[in-house]
C-alpha cells in the first residue's frame, strides 16, 4: 500500500484535476465539520437567538408570518400569548422556514440552513479568490472551511453563516460591476 500511495498522490497533484480534487476534499471536510456541530450541540443551548429564530420559522410555516407563541406565559389571561416577531430579522425567519419545512420541521432541519450556507461559502470564496490563482483560492477556501467560528456558526440556528454567504456573493457582484466596461445601472442600483 505504501508503494502505491506516493505515486498516486504525485500523479493527482501534478494532474489538471488536482485543484478540483482539493476543492472537493475541502468541501467535504467543511460539510462534515458543520454536520459535526449539528450532531454535538443540543437542540437549544440557551434561550437566546436560536430559539427565537426557530420559533419564528415555525410560525412562518404554520401561519405564513413569523408568529411566536409563548406557551410559558401564565401570568396574564389568556395563558397563551402570541406576537409577530419584528425585532429579530423577520426576513431570516422566512429563509429559515424553507429548510425547516423541507427537513421535517424539527430543530435539526432548521440547522441545515447554516450547514448549507457555511459549506457554500467555502465554494464561493474559492470562486471569488481564483482570480489570484488556484493556490491562493484553495488557501482562502481552506481558511473558511477550517476556521473554528465558521465551523461553529455553520451548524447552529443563527444567521451568521447565511450572512457570510451573502457578503461573499455581494463582494463578487460588486467587483464584477466595478470592473465592467459598461456598468449596468440596474445592477448598480441593486448593489
């Protein structure tokens, strides 16, 4: 086995497919690390943002709006109080409702939005950094794939992984718009 592995690795490293193999490996590692967070973190590790985001997404699925029902509120009549969430990014609730509904409506399904966004960010960083050369793009993608906070937030019901993806996409679109010989007024207005 030892005699086979080094020539195989040398052949892969010197082939034209080496960047694609390296990127595929990075994406797989990024995905597995983020799924590891999903497996390791309890449903809710506190009553902060993740529970509000999840409740808002469930409200979107049940009522069409990010409605949160407070069943633990027992000091007033009626015992169940509900409100439409407008403080914690209601737009994120609609986005979070998509994987929550697709993956069965549970907390783990809601966590998949961050897993998907965190993994896609690795790919987008590679694509964005390719203009500096493939080695630089692979290094940039590896930094995002292996950076501890990116991994952590890439498995929680939080908006940070989605925001990171949006920021990278925005930067790529802005660079493309600024570099264009004839900038599009519509694209400039959208940015």
